[in-house]
C-alpha cells in the first residue's frame, strides 16, 4: 500500500511534467494549454450529462425497492473522473476520460468486487436480515436465544387533550424463551 501511495503522490506528478514537456515541444506551448483547458471543459460537460443519467437510474432502482449499488459505484467513478479532468495534466485527463466509459466502469466494478471478496470479510445487517456467517432470514445483530424477547413498558399519551390525565399501558409478563 505504501508503494501505491508513493507512486500516486510522486510518480504521477513526475509523469505529468514529462508529458507536458514532450507534448509542449511537439505541438507548442499555447496548443498544450488549450488542450488542457479543452479536456477540463469536456470533462465538465460529460460529468453533468452522465451524472444526471446516473442519478435517474439510481432513483429508478430505489423506486423498484432495489439498492442502487451499481449506480452508487458509477457516481463515485464519475466524481473521481471529474476531479481528474479538472487536474491539469495529460495522464490524469486520460484516466479521467477512461472513467467516463461505462464498459470500463463495469470492468472496474467487477474487478474491485472480486478483489474485495477475496481479501475482506463483509457482514451486512438490516431490518430482519443478516448476511453474515451462518446467516438465516430474520437473524440480525444479537440474534440467538432470547432475540425475540418482549420488553414491557409504560407510555404517556402527549396528544392535546381536554383533561391532563396520564394514560399508561397495561403491562403483562410474557414467558422467556
């Protein structure tokens, strides 16, 4: 991991400087600056177009009661791509433009999914659902003996009323498991 961070913070700027020198000497200073500004403008337009499309897909998934995992990943890729395109440089622009290509994002999603599946342990808990080791429907955090224990209590009705009397629920003891 340390090598990756070193490469990102030292290697990428050195690569960008080398590319600026080479491309600037080949096409000229002002054309080089123009290309950098043009890629930032193109990136902004692509980010707006694809970002709104991804947002519409996410809303459609939510309307179907389906978690929009692919759309969330695509949205994160688009944010990253936009940041790369706004960063001056040819290497970052190339990677940023590549992130706007949906088939590339799909390959990246599958690869990252495989990487996480082989190198991590994930447990997901939700209302009435557990996807951890030995999961079964209805099992959540703390599931096991006594998981369906009822806790008795009193309540106070705070709705406006003509009299100020407190109401309490009758309590009853249920057998423990």
